[in-house]
């Protein structure tokens, strides 16, 4: 996409250069995917009316349906077959556990770069992207838009995040599933610090609604490898009591429990048709994204989903 972008915190020229060749390609035809790169299953000529979508700042005024406004006093934009696209919802966990960092970049900061990069990739395909930031509650929500200017709002939202203790992944995923009105992409970026059962309930709720779901399970390298030595005090980042111990004594049990948890999440995602990627924040962002797109499993959702009546 050639549209000029101002200097941004989370989309630097270096990052844009590295991710320029990546694309978030739909695995199958789902409702609302536009003709061309995303083959729409909606029939008709390219100028045929397809459906309405609630108006968002930046949408063309000429596409407002004034008849619907007259009946409902609400603004809706008319979308046509050639103009329909997919909506992508980026959901980012901003709870306190995401602030952990063994090096300079915390999981939260890394996730901000990841969210901005994924948003840009979606927009570069002329598809729509929105951002939701949550902990135990939804703290910010930007509805999907296809105008590149939405990246400025995403950037502003990412800069203003204030981490809060506790998270409620299942509740937030259930709430967002109730809000999304048509089949879409949902990308979850989180350390998933919750019970695996709670996480899978939330993800399965989204899949039950017919959405493509992608999970970027974001963890610090020290959380993955537990290389601590000596005597350490571990602070609970989400309200837990602090623990002082010799890490060597608990390393074996810690890694065994971590492996069990990761396997439960990964297996649950595969069986539910959810794309899963374990993200090590010590790895460069472009490497993580390239590896994901190169290794992304196919046909996880089964038969193509037709348009709703």
C-alpha cells in the first residue's frame, strides 16, 4: 500500500520494510470476503448491493443509506459485492502479567508491535481491522475500518494502555463473540495466564459463531526456559503473593507444568480449528510473523462457510 504514514511508535520504517511481503490470506471463502483475493460467496454483479454495516468515522458519506436512517435514526453504510471485505478484530491482553520483561521489551510492548504489524497487514489488503484491549474488562474498542487512517487510532490506543491486575479471557472472548455480527477473523494476543479450560471455552465460543480464530500465545524467553539461578523473589503480577525461592529447586516442576499447559492449549486449539502460534518475545517480530505464515495449517475450519441469509 502506497499511502503515506507518519512516524509511528509501533510501525517504524524498519518494521514496515520487514513485513512488507507478508499477507494475511484467508484460508477459505467466508461471508463478506471480497471478490478477487478473497473470493466472495455472495452472488451477483459487482455493483449489486450486498449488506449494510454500521457507519464508522472515515467511511464515505456517499454510501450512507438515508432510507435506513429515516427508519432507525442510525447511520449505516451500504456495501456492494465488489466492495465487501473481511473484518478482523485484534484482541490484546493488557493485564499486569503482560508487563513482565527479562530483557528490555516486555510482553506487553512486544504485543503492541505485533498488533500494529498485523493491523497494517490487514489494511494493506484493503480489508477492515479493529482493536480491542482488555484485562478483566474491555478497556478500549475500535470497530473495524478499512481506511489506512485507522492505524493512527490504533497507535494512539496502544500508547495509552494502562495495565491492570487480573484478566478474564473467557468472558472477554464471549462478549466479543456476541458483538460481532458477521463471520470475521479474530486474532488474540495474550500470555493466556488463565486456566486452559477457561481459555478454550472462550475460543470455542468464537469458533461456534463461525469465526476464523488465530492465537498468538506471547511469552517471555525466561518464562519459557526458566534460567534463573541463585535466590529470587517472584512477585505476583496479578495479585498473587510473592514467593522467595531458589529457582533450581523448582525448575523441573515448573517446566513440566508449563509443558503440560502449553500442550493443553495447543491441542485444544487444533481440535477446535483455531490457528495457534507460540511467540517467544526474544525473537524478532518479522521472524515470528514469517514463521507463522509459512507454517500456518490449512483446512482447519472444514467446509467453506456460505453467506447467511
